[in-house]
């Protein structure tokens, strides 16, 4: 088609499309209708027309907290005589709205965000109101029950309602 005027190329395409219709027996517009139906089925199965990655990030964080919220996060007001939390990821503080999770930075990066860019996960959480930031970074300096004053990711109860 190189060197042919634009109208000639368009005419060739139209002729080929007419011939394709004659070969397949499809009515005009049937291919488009089929493509639309396939796209709609794909969209229905996917659940969103938006980016799938933010939804997957939120789901992964929620799943981690659901599975490990009790076992890997030491209660904020834990009895000093209670058994130690094995493989601790941080602390769990009760609030009226639900528990807040004070997540240690390395646990957030290596476990909660596994398979994703931790900064991207933090951005999604912050954008959905599920991460309390200090205004300039995604972590906050907090005094933890073990008397350390460290930067943590503070995940708030909005995590349970967040949708992309």
C-alpha cells in the first residue's frame, strides 16, 4: 500500500471487508457485535474497567491482615506476661472504628507487598484513605508499646471499605 493515495487504501480495505463478509456469511455489523459481546463478558469477569493492579493490592493487604491480624500483630495493650508474638509484623491497636495496624517497614515491604512495588501499594492505600501518612511520606513516626519511636505504616480501619 506504500505510495497509494489514502482514498485508494481505504477503498482496498472496504473491498476486502465486503469480500470477508461474503466468505463468512456474516451480516454487516455482526463482527462488531460479537467483539462487543466478548469485551463485555471479559469486563464482567474482571469486575472493573479500571486498573486491576490497585484492586489486587488492596485485596492482598486485606488478606494478609485477615489471615495474620491476630497472630502476627501484638495487641497494643498486651499483658507483659502473655506469650510473645512470633514473627511479629507490628502492633494492633483497637479503635471504635476497628483495629489500626502499625506495620514495621520491612514486614510491609517484604511480606504484605510481596510481588508489588511497596511504594505503589502505599500510594494506593493512602489514596483510598486506608493509610495514615505524615503528609510527606507514607510512614509515620510513632511511639510503639515496646517504647521504640520508629517509622511505621499505619493502616486504619478504612482498609476494609476501600474499593478501587
